[in-house]
C-alpha cells in the first residue's frame, strides 16, 4: 500500500480540568522530520512523542501542535475568606473603642488587606494531575491524531498509486508499439537507401551489393534498441510490484523512473524513425507526470 506524504489529523481530550487539542500536519520531505510545538511544562515529553510519530511515518515533514487550556469549571475564581474579614473588622472595632479613634474600615480598605482572598488551591477546588499522567494522556491523544493522519495519507496514497499505475499502463502500451516498430526501422532504411541509390545512378557506376550490405549492417547496429526495450519492460514490472508493497517505496520508485528516463533518452538518440521519435516524446511526458506524483509518495 502506498502512502501520500500529505495529511492531517487531530484529536481533543479532557483531563484534570483541562482541554488538550492536538493537531498533526504532514507534507512531503526527502527525509523524516518531526517538529513538535507544545507548552513549556511538557517539554520533557517531546522525545517520547517524537518516537510515537515515527512509528506511523517513515518519510515527510510532520508538524505537531499541542495546546492546553483550562476548562470553565476549572478556571480560578474569587474566593472570599470570611474568617479573615471578620477578624479584620473585630480588630478595627477594638482599636477604635480602646483608643478613641474615629473612622470606619471601608470595603476598599478591607479588600486590600492580605489574606482576604483565598486561591482555589488553598481551598482544594483545583487538583493538578500527576505530571506523569500527562505523558500517558498526551500519548493517547497523539496516537488518535496520527491514526486520522494515516487514514488521510492512505486515501490520498491509493489515489496517487492508481494514477501512477495508469500511466505505467500507458507507458507499456507505447513500449509495445516500439517493440513492433523496431524491426521495420532497418527494413525501411534499406528500401529508402536502395531507392535513393537507384535514383542517383545514371549508369555511370556499378551497384556494389557488398558495400550496400555493410552500410545496412552499420545502421542496424547503430539504431538497435532491443536492450533498452528489455530493460524498460523490467522496470515496468518492478514499479508495479513496488506500488503494492507494504513499505515506503517513494524513493525506490523515483530511482526506477530516473532509469526509465535514461533508457528512453537512449532510444531517442538511436531512433532514426519519425514514429519512434514521437513515441519517445510521449514516454518522456508520461515519465515527467509520474515523477511529479512520486514527489508526494512516502
């Protein structure tokens, strides 16, 4: 099965009064590069999370975004310490009565005194999860996001593989036409050369069958493309086999396409036949389209 290097996956989970969102995006890249962006307090989980990503992906650039935010029912709230308020008010009253001082303790004065407000942690309304538990939770969320990414990469990879296979079928058809044409190239050259010599011969020279045969033999050797056609057929079979393999095959396929392009160029340089040259042009166009598709196959 072929996988595309382009994909997207996401997951969201709730834990310890927090909502955690994980997004994973992948694009084509020559090697496997994993970039993780997460809150500073989770930096120690970066390496384990990177290894998790690499279990799913062998090639491409993968960006992982992890965001954490407190849920509404976990957000810190204003908690009034009534005991401290009563203590301050009693103290103010006692000072006023004992020392004969005038003046009242205003609300603003009271709220500015230390200890009037309690933090949620002081009254036990917020319990932070065990830091080690976060590692397990992040692993679970990342796996779910990577499964979504893999599903998209698999779907697009299947589409790319079908397109490449169709183009390989087109190349095989062109290859078959070349195989049929190749033997006639020498025969057509023989007939054209004989006709041309006949037109030029005004009886002033004798036709030398031996030299004529030598010329045809040299031409036949120079334009022989049997070896190139055999190697092309082998490359077609290898490509189709790789498209069905359960491993990353993008780089292997790219190498084979380069080899095919080399063989087709050789055929083009040897071909002394208009139809063969046209087939070479068509083949090169198909090979270029295949290379464009392979740039996104893992």
